[in-house]
C-alpha cells in the first residue's frame, strides 16, 4: 500500500527539517560569540540534505530526504575594533562569528514552512487511508 | 475477468495507482530543500491504460503474480519541467507539488466514492430486497 509509504517519506522530511531548525537555533544562539583569534570565532553551520530511498518502504517510489550533517560557513569572521574588550588581541581587535542573523531568520521561516507542508501531506494521507478503511460500509 | 472485477470497473486499479502517485509526490515535497533533486511524476492516463490492458491480457494464474509484483514494477517515472530553474538545481516547486498532491487526493476520494456506490449497489442486488 503506497499510501503507507507516504508516512515513511514525509517522516524523513520532518526529521531533516528538525535538524535544520536545531542548527539555526545553534547559529542564532552563538551569533554574538567573540574570540581573540579569527580561527577561534564561531562559524555558522548549514545542513546538507540528500535524497535517498528508505529501506522501510516495500515498493520505493517516493524518495525521502536524509540529513548528512552540518557544513561550516566559509565566510571570514568579522573583525571588530574594541580595545576595551577583555578578549581583544594585541591590535585591539575581537573576532565575531560569521552568523548573519537575518539570513538565519529567513532560513528558520523556510524550515518551519517545509515542516508544515510535510505535516499537511501526512494528514491528507491519513484522511485518505481512513476513508479507505470505511470502504463498503454503509 | 470475473464479475466482481468487471463490476468494479477499473476503480480498484485507479485507487492503487493514485496511492502510488501520492507517494511519489510526497517524496517531491519532502525533497523541496534538497540540492540537485529532480521532481518526478507519472503520467496517470498512460499508466492506467497500461495496467488495464495488462490485466485483460493475462489469464487468472499470471494475474495474481502480476498483482503481487504490481508495486515493485516501477512505473514510468518522468521528470517534471519546472517553470523557473532554481540556483541549486532543485526542480521542486512547492506550489505545483502541493496542487498535484491535493488534486490526486481528491481524485482518490472520487474513486473511493465510486467504489462505495458500486459496492452498495452489489449488496442491494445480492439481498434482493
């Protein structure tokens, strides 16, 4: 029954979007972390997604999505001139994270929309299955 | 074809094909954020006609085998052409997919409705009230 597979497929989407939301939360939480070296500055992380066929599906036709771990944002951390900061280096600079909060917020909206769409798909599949169960009952 | 099959008039085939299509479209929606993912779909009409003609040709013994392998025999999956190409090579357009999924769900319910009427008609005929 392919409708059952809809649950297996969309479930992977929910899991992937949740990991994406987790990364976004982590990025926003660390947006203001300062460091005395450019290497030590916090770097934003982005999720890597890949399409795959779920082994649980008997007749795999719809592809699920797999979260393949985070990748670092390669942009250079922002150097801020702040000699009074206890973490400032010899030249008086501190290095801020390269997290762009606006970008993260729009990412968050995209992730939550994708999550909602997946839930919606699941709900519709559930309704169809419930109607199928009552087939032939008067 | 036995009389029950002919009475149900292909609606059962339509139902299984619709549920298969819903799985494919659900996969597309799930992969809306996957780079380089290509949106796929089946041509319902040609797939439906294939199945119906395949069922008529086969005799009863092979028909059961055909049915059991029905899901596994991968149907003609085609690529959907997007209106706008995304930068990351993803061809899923959420709106298109959602529309297709909803349409497919409604058509599934239509098949269910038809089947229900058929079944209650058969019941009435069997009771002979």
